[in-house]
C-alpha cells in the first residue's frame, strides 16, 4: 500500500517507514489509551504492528471500506494510530475531540454519521449524564478502556484475523478532522491523500534550512492530536527521521519538565496556550528549553512577551521562532521566522508578531479582497483573505453547502481579516466576524500583553454601540488600575476591563478563546460588526 516515494495514504503510513528501517525512537509522556501495555518507548515497527491489530478489531466491530469510523477520546498520539487503522481497511476516520461539551459532541457525531464510534467509558458516561446518548449515534460503539452499557469492549473484539489492506484512490476522502470551533460547533473538514499527504504534508517533508527537522534533532510536540496538524507534523517527522520524537499527551508543566529533563528538545512545537502555561518553567535553574534551536507555534496568535521569553531561555546562539498561519481547510498559508533581534522593541503600538509573513512559494497564493464586491483591494487596505492551494479540503461532513459558500472558484475564503504590504507580507488583524472598525483586536491584545507583564490573557470583544470590552486575567489575581491606564493611554478608547480567572474563559480543544461565546456570556449580545458569513 505504499509507493516508491512515500506512503500513499494513512493506512500505509507506519508500514511504509517500518519497511524502510526507520530509526526514530518515539517517547510518549504516557502509554496509549487503547494499548497501555505497549509502554512509552516505541519504534516505528511497533506502531505499524499496532495499526494492523487495531484494524482487526475495528473491522470486527463492523467497519468496512467506505464506512466512517468516528474517534472521540482524550488527546494523545494514538488518534493517529486509530486513524491509520481505520484507513487501512478503507474506512474514513473522523477525528473528534473527546473533551467537547456533550451537546457539541453530539452534534458533531451526528454530522459524522459513523458506522463505528471508538471512544471511552468516561466520555460515554459524561455525555449520558448531560442528556446526550452517544450510543444511539453509531451502529457499533467501542469503549477502549472500561465497559459501558450498550458499548463493545476491546475484549469483545480482539483476537480476530487481520484484514487485508484496502487501497483507496488518492482523490477519495481519506480523513476528516474538525476545526477549532472558535465561532460555534466545529466543522468536520475532509481531506484526501492528495491534499493532506501529497501537498500539505510535503511542506513538512522538505529539509528546509533552519525550519526543517534534522537527523540529529530531538523533536517534541504538544498539540491537539485530533487536529489535522497532527497528521502533517507526523508525516514530516517520519519522512525526515529525527533522532527522537517526544510526544506530550497533555500541557501540564510537570509533564514537560519530566520529558524534557530526560531528553532536551532541539525542535519544539506546542499550542500557544501551552507555551503560556510552560512559562513558569523558564525561571528554574538549567531550564529544559536550553537546547531548543527552533520553537514552532500554529493554531493561534502568539503574544510577543511569550515568544521573547522562550527565545531568551534557549542557550543556542541564534534560536528562532517559526510562527505559522493557516487553517484546517488549507493547511499552512504563510510562515514567519522570528529572532531575538526582531522582538527587541517592547510595547510597540504595532507588534512584530502581527506580521505573519508571505505565502509559501510553490504552495500557496493569497490575496485580500473587499468583503462585499470580492474584488482585490490595494496594498494597505484591510479586507478578507482568500487563499489558493492544491491542499484545499474537499468538503465539510454534513455541511456541504457551507463549504460551497466559502469557495470562489479555485480560491478559498478564509474568513480572516488582514492587510498586505507592498512587498507582499501579510499582517493578520482579526477574524472577519470579530472585527471592530478602526482597530485590530489581536494587535491590541499583543500590546497589552507586552506592556503589562502580569497579564496571562487579554481578549478584546465588542458589539455595535458599545466600547470594546477588554477581558483580562492576571498571573496572581491582583490588579493595578494605574498600570492599566498608563498602558492604554495611547490606545483606542476601551471600556473598563473585566477581570476573570483563566479557567473562566471559554476555550476550544486547541486552547483558542471562544470569542462569540464570551461575547454572549458577558455582554448578552451575539451582534457583531462583521458579517460572520465565512466562519
């Protein structure tokens, strides 16, 4: 099931590299949820065998070629193993965050319309206690850990014959993963082998100077493993064969301390919210980030002080920060390499991190258009961003009309609000639905984070007819009103800030703030300045 140049799909991903004698050692922060006996120190051959075994019990549960297999569990890299197992028998894996609220999870699984649901007892029980019957959403439900009424267990299914691998066409649906869901119920994004492995994964598989993984690297990742990013990262890691790969299944600072104390990462990717949580580790003697040559962030905006602190924690002479901008539907669109020197100016009105770079040569075209006429606007004029890439997703499960509404021929409406420079660099301003005339919310959030070191989070939200509301949380819960007034003296007029605890700010499975929910909860309004047509 693998071609000469690489695996032809998820089903052959691990088998292809195992056959080639791939030597990367995989170190897990904890054993896989559905295979705890396998331990935490694995080779690619171990993973190829696990894919075959999992394909047998998924087949025994009733899944066949052309069926959908929904996977909803706690975040871990075994999402990829289960996805590969389902794809191996020709089924379409649909990866769903197990931590979604019960009503949202139920809606997403209804759209998935899966024949088999692979999940856990805790998720089934929690959903049931909230009034959501997940058992009714699939012909067969498999609990990978403990029994639950109406669900099959692993013991019911193990021991069967390993089914033959099924080759699917590269243009057929290969996997569905969902978006972050910052503006509502997450969308289920469908990709093919051509789009996600033939195109998007190729951006990860090129040994770029500085930003590409090297054979000598110890790479580490702590992301949302149900997300499409997990597939492209894994594809690149397997292709470039670093020395070690560290997989962190949670964002706890203690987990990072334990894993990185044993093996110092040289190439590190994590969610923006995870980096913020790890900042406490930077103050410790001999910090565990001292050998990192490249930090990587995607999913959301990074505040300048967080980037600056990690770059200065590295003992490398010239560490870098790769800031990526993209979507589940398109993959990476731009990237920007930040250095210590680029972040020297603190508290500036227009932070460096808002310039997100240029389209990736040979992979992506981009333009800024007027949201009404859809005509391209001149450099320096804000508008909605359209992207064109061979890696564009082919549909949304259960929402085909919504996918169609975001297409403009070969162009894709990202729903992002940005401005391009005369040299072709893009500055990200906001999501179109969150835009407030005359300002950039995320730019102001960067400025506040830089000027007020005690801030953990600052979110600017607004509705027509009211001053924008800053929602803030601090590291110790204290508040300095004088410092706030000094920090905002040259900024657009804002309402009095509302202080919340970090845990009281609603977030997605990727750590992004759910701004619409926060707006409705605090202001009692769902009206926005933007149209929200392309969320």
